């Protein structure tokens, strides 16, 4: 059976990473999260006490020898051999990631980083905002996964609780809505639905159904001659 590449796009908090990882496990594909790479860069920027609001300072540190970011086959992400997979999920790192993700040089770094991995290879599932048209524009299956802002805020609170963070719903909702506005209006690679994307609104659909629907789309494409 031939393998293809799959790009899963959509707004923050729609469940792209969780769904992508489960799909990858079920069909023996490799999952890469572009969002995690942005967050990893944000983690290093914060650790080095770099002013993340200063684009020039951030750009000056976009070097493999400084960032020392690596991924492994289990979807864990490391900085200088130290596992930061959980540390990059905090609200602070999320906010820094949101800020630096609008910088052109940062986006170029992430795109190049990922394309080095996926170039000329199949069997990858990639998630992230702009994945369907910037990072993997030639993916055979493109998904735009979305949900209402309220539902995404509810999920974010549950995720934060699992990580030991207590957050207020109204505050999280405001952050989600602000992130949507920022992502949709940014100059470089704004959030958008490409014409050939399969749109899945998971507000009222359970996790298993979303996974099954995406696998069905992948299998249909795999079986095409």
C-alpha cells in the first residue's frame, strides 16, 4: 500500500495535534507538529531571556547551534537533549509562541526545518496553521479542523488542568479569540481555508469519529491509481 502526506490545518485549540497523533498511530504514519516547533523556539527564547517582542533579537538566535531543537520517533521534542515536550505547553510559552510566529524569519526557519524532514518522503502527517499551503502545499490530503471558540476554550482548560494549571474560562476564551484574530490577520501566512481542503467541524463530533473520518479520506487517496 502506497503512503501519502497529510496536512492538518485549523485554528488554535481545535485538536489538530491530538487527532493527528492518533491517526498516525492507527495507520503507521509519522506525525510532526509544526506548532510544537514554534513552541520549542519560544521555550529557548524565554530560557535565554531574549525579548520575544524584539523581532531583530529573535531573528539573531534562529540558528541550529543556538536552538538545539530535535524531534524523536515518539513525537517528543528536545532542547539540547533535554525533554521539553510538556514544558512547551504552558500558557506563557503559548503566548510567546503566538508572538514570534508572526515574524517572517521565524516562519521561514520552521518551514525549512520541516521540509528538510519531509522532502521527497511520504507517510507524514503534519499539523499546524498554514500547513496546507505553506509547509506541505503538495500534501495529497488536506484537512481544515475547526471548532467554536467556546469549545476550544473548554478543551484548553481541560488540557491545562491535566498539566497542573488552573485557568479561568473567560480569560482562556479571550485568549482563544485574540489568537484567532491574530492568526487570521497576520501579514505572513495567515490562517485560511484552501480550496482543496476537507473542512471538519469537530464542535459536536466526538474524537473517535473525527479520527475515523480522516483515516477514511487518507485510505481513499491511498487507493487511487
